[in-house]
C-alpha cells in the first residue's frame, strides 16, 4: 500500500511540474506576442527579414463568412487579415495588431489610399516616444511602409512596415501592419469604399 501511495505521490508531483512548465510556456508565448518594440524611423528591412514564418505568409484559405466578397475582415486575436473571396475562400495575410489598451473593434470603410505615405506621428505617440520625428516623408525607411489604407475618419490605418519582425505580434497603437509585399498586394485588390470589419477581441 505504501508503494502505491508513493507512486501516486510521484505521479502527482510530475503532473504538477508538467502544469507549471506548460503555464510557463504559455506565459512566454503571450509575452512574445506582446512585443515591446519601439518604432524605428529610417530602418530599411532586408529581403530576408521580409520572409515571414509559414503561418503568416499570404495564402488562399477556407473562410466561411456572411460578408460579401471584397470585404476585409480583421481577426486581431489570431493576427490575420482576410480579404473575402467567392465560394467560402479568402486571401489571408499575417498582420501586427494593437498592443493591450489599443485594440478595438467595429466596421469602417477605406476612405483613402496612399502609395509610400508620409508619416506624422500623433501627439500621443510622440509623448510615449519623444525621439520620433514630427514628420517623415514616405520611403523604404518610413514606419508606414509602402502603402496605406486609411479607415474612415479615424487615426487607424492598414499599412506596411519597416519592422517585418513584428508581424504576428501586438505592437501598434491600433493600426494593422503588413509586410510591404503583402500590403502592396492588398492595396492593389481593394478600392476606396471597401468595408473593413474588425472583430471584437473577446479573448485578449
């Protein structure tokens, strides 16, 4: 009987240790998703950096939705942007999303499109990062990247980035960022007036 209890105790300890390790791994994963990365104006990414991990690479996927083809659906939790296609399909792009406290949900439309947009950091961003320029002309080193799609009358945009390592992470002030190749592809597929659905981030 004592051997049974000893074996049971060892199994319980091993199980508890496994739970601790699993919890630690989950905590590390969530910490990695919430990157503490500052903007880097002037940084020009290399071609190698633009190559995303397989799960975040642009691809055609099965996607069931009631939204019409041509609609953009943003899933902040999963870090994906979907461009709805016919027959329950969508083009899926890996994205970077807003940090905790900066994520939002709702329905807007693309109000304006811009190639190689200029960058004017809002006062709130400058307050957090005083080193930022007050204005930066568009170009490869611009944090706005190669293309921008402005959402309604808000400060939010879907845009490129000069920090491809942040795709899949929560780093922005509420905008959605894609690598330059992907944002250019999306830019060429959508028009001003396109509906953009940002899903409620229910499990942050």
